[in-house]
C-alpha cells in the first residue's frame, strides 16, 4: 500500500504532548479491533488446517496461505498503534518503516492472487474436470503457491523505495521522525506507484476472477446444475469482502492520479483527506476472513465445537470431488446417449435394408422365371 494508516492518521497536534487527533483515534480503534479479532482468528484457521483437516483440498490450502499472509501483516499493528498513540513520531528506525509497509503491500498482492487461484480452480473443476484432476497434485500446487508469493514480493519492491523515515520540525520547535511516502519530489514516480498498484492489485486480478466465475455460472446453468456447495459460497464471500475493503483504496489512487495530471488542488485535497480512512478500511480486510469462515461453518459448530473449521474445509474437499464427478458424468452420459442413439439408429436401419434386399431378390427371381418360361415356349 502506498500510504498506510500511520501516514495520514498521525497526531495533528502542535506538540507531542497534545491530545491525538480524531482521525488518529479512529485509526487506533480500527487497528486495535483488527489485531484483537484478526491475529488470533487467523492463527485459529492455521491450527484448524494443520490439526483438524485430514484431507486438505486445494481451497483449504489456499485459505491456509491467505491466513498466514493476514497473520503476518497483523503483526505490524503494534508498531502502528504505538506510532499513533505515542505522539512521538516513528521511533523504530528507517528499516522498520520500510519493512512494515512492504509487508502490507505483500499481503495485498498475496491475498488477491490467492483469490485468483481459487477462482481458477473452480473454473477448471467445472469446465475442464480431467485437466483439473491432473493438475491437482501437491507438486503443481506447491509451484503455484510459490509463484504467488514470489510475484507478491516482486510487485511490492517499489514500496521500499517510496517510503522513508523523515524528520519534521513541529511548530513548537520539536523535531520528530515520521514514516511517510517519499517520491523524490517527482510526479512521475508518484503516478507510477498509484497506477501500478491499481492495475496489478485490482484491475488485472479482478478481470481474471470475473472471467472465471462468469464462465462457471454459464457452464452450470447450461448443465442445469444449480447446486452451490460450501466451498463456492466461501470463495464468493472472500472475493466480496476483498472487493469491499480494497476497492475504495484503489478508487482513491485513481482520484489522486487524476488530480496530479490535471493539476487540480481540490481533487488532490479530496484524495488526501479520504486516503487515511480507506487505508484503515483496507487494513481491516486482514481480520475479516476468519469471521467469514465462522459464518460459513456455522452449521458445524454445534456438532464439532472447536473442530468446526476442519469440518468446513473437509466439506470443500468433498464438494470439489462432487463437482468434477458431476461434470465428468455429465460428459460421459452425453457421450453414452449419443452412442446409444447411434446404435439404435443402426439397429432400426437393418430391417429396412434387409427387407429391401429381399424384395429385390424376389423381383429378380420372378424375372428369371419369366425368362425361362418364355424360352421354353419358343
């Protein structure tokens, strides 16, 4: 992320001893809630996958990686809370300033591209079931997950260069360090970062997700198969949650780029005012997924207790097998139906052919008898 909560939600006081601003208080509340709910919640998801699930489906392993990414980024919440509530600026040095924002950016890319893999897995299971079964191996999944993490680390590299721990002198002559965006006073660098984040973190992955699910919906409707399992509902909930929490951030990116290109101070001011709120909102996305899993697995809570998450993920495994089996059986039944129709048509055509042959033979016999009788008369 270009600007985390810490940048714009910093205390607006004239001195470090002043009360923190209202925006900083809102940021503290969001961060505290995200950490309290999200960090133990994601650890519970990790524990459930490792200790409660015997047969881990593709969806289950993707959710595991998503929970690990969310848990890692939530570890940065105490640093941001201290920054906001301490009133002493950034006290952890330049390396920590770059690292925590780098991890936030990695989390954004990992989350969205893991969701892309979930969507592609659904698309393959419905439209290419045989290819899906061949690709659903531990080796293939390992390389796909490795590729997602490598892409996320590479795409987040600009964050290291566009974030700096700078000194700022407050009106009361107190000098503090602040972890802020820094683009070397270059509009080109600033436009590049915002556009790159929006294209690679929003437009490209969401286009892929929409294409996959549009194909899946058309395929299932044509097959008159309207069953939606827990795995499909879970993935759709994750996609909707990510869109709700991250789209405002990318919209503000676009607004700020438009303001810079048009040199509009009003548009830039609106984007900078909105940025702290949408950034805090996006940060909370790391805490919301465990809550979604609780809703998705609520039917298992009474029976399984703390093991309900494992039952939910096992249900996604059985649903994947059911979907691919249905698709394969649908194709095989259509092939069987066409072959049966062909066999039936062959069988039906044989009597007609034999009758026509008998008729021709009888006519030929009659003609031969007539010729013989004529010759005898002669």
